[in-house]
């Protein structure tokens, strides 16, 4: 089971962008994005 506590939808979007080769660190309001969800990246 993944522990995603503290992660936001913005983090999910950053993770997807990074998976497609777009090296963004934030999505939307940077105050609500903590970074990519590393547990989802293989």
C-alpha cells in the first residue's frame, strides 16, 4: 500500500509531467505542490 499522505493533486500532475519527460517541479499554485510522487515512478 502506498502512503500518499501530504501529497496533493498537483503532485500527481507533476509526477505525470515528469513521466512524459517534462521536468517541471510544480503544477498550479507552487504553495500546494511538494514535488513528484516518487513511489509511483518505476
